[in-house]
C-alpha cells in the first residue's frame, strides 16, 4: 500500500460491505470515478442534466452497485466500505520510518516499528513528535512505545481518503479478513 508494507487497523462499514456483496461490487479504485461519486450525495437522486459531461461519462461506466441511473436521475449507492484507524510501518531507521509513515498522514494515525532503540533517541523523539508519528520497538519485555502517535483528526473529506479506504477493502477482501 503506497509501496510500503504496513499493518492497518480498520473499522468496516458492515452495512456497506453487505450491500456490496449482495450486488457483487468490489473495490472502486479509479480515482476519477471516486471523484465523480464524491460530487453526489449518498442515497439522494440528482438530475442527470445537472451533471457535467465528464461526470455523466464516468458514472455511466461505473460498476454495478456504485450508482443507479434511471429515469433521468442518478443516485450514488457506494460509500467508503472501511475506515482506517491506525497504520504501523516497520522500518530500519527512524528517518526512513518518518518518510514511510508520513505518507499516511491524510488518512489516519500512524506509527513506526523499529528493530532497536535508536542511538539518537532524543532527535528521533523530537522529529516523530513534531510530525505526530508514534515510535515503538520490541524489547525483551515486549512492545515499548517511545513516542505516542497523535490522534488523527480528519480535516475534510477527499477522494484520496475514499481511495485509501477502497485499497484497504480490496486487500482485506483478497485475504478473506472480512469473513
């Protein structure tokens, strides 16, 4: 995910997961389609005439179950199937961990897991705290948090966040984790 191996804690939207299974809708990972879908209210019909040519073209190609188009009306059915809560990235160094975990800042709280306590621990703590990234290591006594991650506060809704949700959904579906 984002070219990094990560552990993700997520909350499934059980109603959306069940709805998608019933209609055979898999993950929607096309950013342009997600952008068009985000422009529509969920569950409320919109006149097709109020859409741009680009939106009409994208929505007509949407997979079954994402949107209903009938009688001159368009109704978005798809919503984000999961919500990312927390991401942890394994990293060799804390500087590498800042870069890797930093990619997930728009989506959720994040932390890095290091192999050992860094020699420059004070610098690592200052930098990680500044960016809100947690730092943890495994010691002989278990997991030790060196820096607590900052809670994630969503500033706005974006198709990037929805795309991330769809990517997680795709991965957990492939692995059978949603049952």
